[in-house]
C-alpha cells in the first residue's frame, strides 16, 4: 500500500490499567498517532495480528496471557517494534524481554515525554532498517516535500541537502503540521530525552532549515516561531 503525507502511524497499546491506558492514548493521539487499545493478553495478540500496527506498546503483566508470551508470539511472524511497559524493574525481567525480541523497555511510572520520544525513535529506526519501508511515506507542506524512506527533502521540486539532525527536526515539525511543536518535545525527539546540552542548538538548526527552505529566512512563512513556546510548520 502506498501512503501519502496524510498517513498516521498506528500504535497498538496492550495495557490492562484503564487510567494508564487512557493517559497514554491521549498523549499519543495528541502527537498525531492513531492508537488502538487492548486490555487482555489474548485480545492484544489478536489485535496485533489483525491490525498490523507500526509499533506495539506492551505491558508485561496482563490477564489471560503475559506480555512475554505475546512478545514471543509476535516475533514468530513480525519485526514490528515492541516497547515493553512494566512495573517490574529487575535486570532479569529486562533481559528476558529483550532476549524475546522487545526493542525497548520502560519501567512504570514513566514520563509521557520520554515515552513519546522513544516511540518516535523506534519508528525512525524501523524505517531506516526497512521494517516500515513499504510505507513509502512522504510528508508535504507548502513547497516542501519530505520523503521519509528515501531520506530526501525537496523544495518546489528541487532537492535540498539536509544534515541528519536537520532532517529529523523537519520531520518532527511536519508531522505536527499547523500545530505547535514545543521546544522540549523537539529536543526530546531529535536529540533524545537524555540530552542536557545548550537549548540554543535547536534554534541554530531552525535557522539553518529556514535558510534552506524559506524564500526569505528573515521573514519565514513556513517554519514560524511561537514565542515562548516553540515552533510551528505552517502549510500555506
């Protein structure tokens, strides 16, 4: 199936705590993801097979079937990224989950900012390694076209060379087209949740993107500043 810039990544959340499930779903949907929720192990495994999600968030302790068993079953037929969510924090549990094929592991309680950053990181990694390459995902806004799989940016049809971080930053902005991209969210997604460097790095990269994408970088029409909050990619 060929997908366009309107394609949204589908996340399957398998979690039996209603409060946490609602919070995770709300946070992910606010970031532009489509989210399906299953609250038992059996229902989660069935949903994983039926929906073919782009990423699975998988609780370890579930009714009917454990998260470890679900992970083992999914890995018999799919390389979909799996991020385990669990209250257990022992090294043995983490190692077991990773050995069964989980791609990442988060211990409850966790911050939604970090969860979203890790989800995006896993999706980027899956695209680079070919797991999601069949999507042929292209983001478009104004004169800008961003081919995610080919890692190519074009402005008015002309290819523009972007450095890796510039490309990731532009992708984050365009996935929130016409919506605020908060500074902390952009830093988490592009530089990682553990980044503690100077936040002016973000501003420098924004400046470089404007110079490459805008007709007049001093009066940008597409990558605009939301004063005191962050930036926005405006589709005109």
